[in-house]
């Protein structure tokens, strides 16, 4: 069995989380409740489960404060912490940077710092930003720059739910999160963003939420709306959704099989959602892939090959060179 690259994992150093709480982040308490291993313990867990490299992102703790100064400080603190831990373990850890959207000038500056100075593999955003959808025109300069760079964008739910009936009974994270994934991906397609920004490469969490299961229905209604002239995307909705990538955080073999059949094994990337999934659940993130009756080639691609190609990780190993962080560490 091939070794693995985990593209969906989080890192929450306590000083940064405490500062986010001081700034008023409503989700800092949820992050504090997730047991966090030391970096050494994390690396042992990766070794035990055959994971060579883990790509870190802030997940639910996005720095989208209304106050520009707070948002900028929060983003820089997070990125500095991520850069430090990746620099200390350059062959094992990498990161997606975070930015202080909705503050456009600050977000563009921090994106450049993440990608040009800190050597990060891409940028992470919430499935919405401060309650606004990603296709809002005000965000266009950010996506234009990411597209110019052919950058990677990792999307993650932020607990906004999908309506008043998902705010209690534990439904915000039970189902609201995966509908955030679903809606964000569909808005990228139906708004024409993927057509306008064809070089931007997007990863959607949790198998794309409900997309694989609802694909036929979505395509039927999407095509009907487009014939009426209300949707600007090109090609078919299925073709557009197959331009995105999706991580495998789900744990249900039948759902993974559905995603492979609907979206293609070549668009799937291993994810674990660490530290929210630990112990047996973390192990299950690895083993459930084998329970889905995938071919050896599909398993190898999902566990490692697709991430190597998308994130450019393979070229460093194949060429025997070192990533920027490792050069700096030396």
C-alpha cells in the first residue's frame, strides 16, 4: 500500500487560539474543546497510519473579523505559526495560508506573503466570508490574483449553517457543514466563477458535501436554469464539478464509492480532519478507503498521487531537492 498525503488537517497552537478568543472569534471555544496532540505526538500518529505529509489549514477559525486591524493581525499570527512548524518539519508538514478577507488590500498582501515568502502550497477560505458568498463581486480581485498565479484554494465550512433549522440539535456541524460545502461548490460553478478563473484550482472538503449523491438532480435543474438564460457557466454542470478536487473526509465507504463514480477518482484527495477526528476515527479515515472496493490504481491516486500532482509535492522528491522551508531550516 502506498504511503499517503493528508490534505485536510488543522493546527491550533494555544497562544493563537487564545488570541482569536480575545478578538471575539465565536469558534475559538469549539477549537479549544478538540484535543490537540503535541507536534511530536502528531508525527507519531502519522507514522502509525502511513501518512508521509500533512497539509495544515485553519479550518473553522478563519480571520474574517469586521475590524481590518484585528483580521490582519489574526491572519499574520496564524501564518507565522504555521510557517514555523512547517519549517521545523519540512518533509512532514506543509500548509495552506489564511487571509483577512473581506479586507481586500490586506488579503492580497497576505496572500502574496504566504505564497511568495512563506512557501505555502495555497490559500484556505471558508465556504463563505463574513456571511457573504464567495462569488460576491467585491471578492473578484482576490480570485483574479489567485487565478493569475494558478493557485490552490482549499474551502472549509465555518459553521454558518444553511438556515434557521440547522442552528440547534447539533445540526450545524452534523449536516450544516456539508451543505456549506455543497452550496459553495455549486455557487463557484453556477455563478460562472470557474469559467472566469480557469487556472484557479479548488479543493472542497468532505467529498463535496452532498454533490456526489445529488449529481443527477443538480445537473437536471442546472441545465434547465441555464436554458432560461439565468446561469453563465460553460459546459455541463457535471463537467464543471469535475474540475474541482474533493477531500475524502467522510468515513462511509458507499459514499466514497459514489464520489468515485460521480466525480472521478482522479479528483479525490485523502483527508483526515485532524484534530477533530482522532483515535479510531483518524485510523478509519485511512482504512475506509480500502473498504470501498476501489482498484489499487484508484487507491494509490487518492492516497498520494493526486495530491502530489495538484500541490506540486512530487517534483521535490523526484528531483531530490528540498522545499523552501527545508532550505531555510538548514
